[in-house]
C-alpha cells in the first residue's frame, strides 16, 4: 500500500510536486487494485466539482474508465469551471469530438485570466471553425494578461499554420510582433497579413 499511500499524501502537499499535478509516476507502481482505489478516490473528488488536477489525474489513472463519467458530469454542469475545461481537453484528446469546441471558445472570454489562457492553450486546432478564429482574434485584441495573450497568439498562428518555415522568418517575426502590439491598428494589420496567406 506504499504507492497508494504516497498518492494520498500528494493531496496534503503544498510544494513544487503538488504544483506539477498528478502524473503517470503517481500510478505506475500501484497494483491494479490500488489503481482502481485511486481512480475511485479521484472520482469522488471530481463529483464534488473537481479541479484540473483531479480531472487530469483521473484520466491518467484510467482514461477509458474516466471517459463516460466525466462526459456525464461535464454535461450535467456538475464540474467547476477549471474541472470542466480540463475534462473537455482530456475528452477531446481521446475522442476528437468537435462538439467540445464551444466549451473552449466560451472560456476564452471568462473573467478568470487563468481559464482564458488555459482555453487558448488547450483549444483543439485540428478543424476549421469561424467561431474559433473570431474568438482568438477577439481575445488577442482585448486580452490584458500577458500569458493568456501569448497562448491566444500561439493558437491563432498554429490554427493558420503560420511559422518561420511557411511564411519566412521576416514575415513571421512581423506578424508575431504586431499580434503582441498594444496598437489595435497593428494587430488588425497582422490579421490581414495572415488572411493574405490564403489569397
């Protein structure tokens, strides 16, 4: 029971390891029974609203078993905002379900800067969505938090496949710099430059 007890001890820590969250390392030394106990422990915490840590942990413990209950909890509105965003991200990684996209878009305008940044960092970029493009552009124009804006800029560039190889170093640097500008005209110019890549 040593590994399972170490898992439980994790929740009373307040150090860097706790900040790093639950990883496969927390579960790899467990017996199958211990792993199931850890899953049940996490599920009870998630059912009370959860956190990103407990949601990510339950998917690490057993992603196949986590899929159905987490989808149901998310759909019922039982999850806290942070947990809902983590659940959508994990479920999308497994299923690729594009119906989850509106959750990320909604969080991009949340009042919590951490949730806005997480939504932009984790949003699925594997299919075209005009709503997603507009949400990222709106976030870039309005975002006041530096890290959240970095995530939004990076997502927009990935979404449009804009990088040094596809448009050249000079053009990429110009677009990137303008997207981070405080001058709205420069941001709009960057958007137009990105659009010109499709002409």
